[in-house]
C-alpha cells in the first residue's frame, strides 16, 4: 500500500469516528431533550394540580365563610326569638300569678258569701222554731206540706246539681280549647261585678229576714209561693239542661274556630250560662225557701 493510500484510510477512519461520536452525542442530546420535556410536562401537571387544589381550597373557604355568615344570622335570629320567648314566658308567669291571686280572692269572697248565707239560714231556722212553738198544731199540718214541697224542691235541686255536673264535664272539655283563647280580663271584671251583686243580695236577705218575723200568719201563702217556686225551679232546671247542650255546642265551635291563658274560656262560659241562672233566684223568694 502506498503512502497516499494509507493517508486516505486514516482520514476515513477519523471521519467515521467523528460521525459516530456525533451520532452518539445527537442521541444523548435527544434523550436529554426528551427527559427535559418529560420533566417539564410533570412540572406543568403538578402546577395545574396545585392551582386546582388552591382553587378548591379557595372555594371551600368561600363556602365556609358563607356557612359561617348563615350560622351567625341563624344564631342572631335564634337569640332574638329566645329573648322574645323569655319575655313572653315572663309575661305569662306574671299573668298566671295574677290569675292565681284573683282566683284566691274570688274563693275567699265566695267563702265569705257562703258563711253569710249560712248565718242567714240559721237565723231563719231559729225564727221558724219560735213560730213553731207558738202554733204547733197549725204548724204540724203546715210543716208536713212544707216538707213535701221541700222534698220536691230538693229533688229539683238534685236535678239541677246533675245538670251542674254535666256543665262541669263540659268545662273540662273547655280546658282543651282555653289555650287558644285571648279574652279573659273583662270576664274577671264581670265576675267581680256579679260577686258585688251577690253581696247586695245578701244584704237584701238580711233585711228580708226582719220582715219574715212579721209573716207568721202567712203559711198558706208560703205554701202556694213554694209551689210556684217549684215550677220556676223546674223551669230553671230545664233552662240549665238547655244551657248544658248549648255549652257543649259552644265547646265544639271553639275547638273548630279558635287557635290560643288557662281559666279564660271556663270563666267566659260559666259566667255566660251558670251565673245568670243562679242570679235569676229572687232574694226574697230565696229567704222564703229557707224559712
């Protein structure tokens, strides 16, 4: 081989080696570029995930803030309602105590009235005994008639008490409707007025007792008067029966119409039906019944 050919072969080897190195460097650069792209894509995904997570956190914070605002608003409303309920409870308690005080006062008045009636009855019985000693023979006959009339009167009174018992049962039904009632104070005033009228009637009863001493010779008229009162008592009993029926209808109506303190409707209906019935008894006639 000539020197020239050797030189060409050496140059060719060098060129091949350079080309091989260049290819290797190109492949290495390509691999590095691919790795860089992969890392860049991973970083981009991580950044997007971080941004999405940050947005989710921001949204959650916003929702929590909104929930907090709503909770604070509900707490404010609940606090206001609690204050209103507390005030209403205090007012109800004061009203209850006031009604209890009035009830106790009314009961005391009723007890006083009962004592006064009992005293009047005792005086009447004593007067009757004095007259019996003076006219025993005549009184025997009169007393028999009187006892018979009295028995009828007691039977009528028993019927009246039975009607009153029915009224009490109806009043028990009213307890379910009384919570839907609002009016009551005016009826209490009316009750006090009725008690005042009863007090005046008792005073009239005391005056009538003095007159009763002067009517020793009027037993026959008294028997006729008692008979008349018996008829009236029967009428009152019938009236009371009708009142009970009407009261039951009133209860049904109240339960159907009203939607609201505890003794309000009991007092209302009792005053409306029972007291007018009791006050229909004339004072002088009541004294004569006792005599």
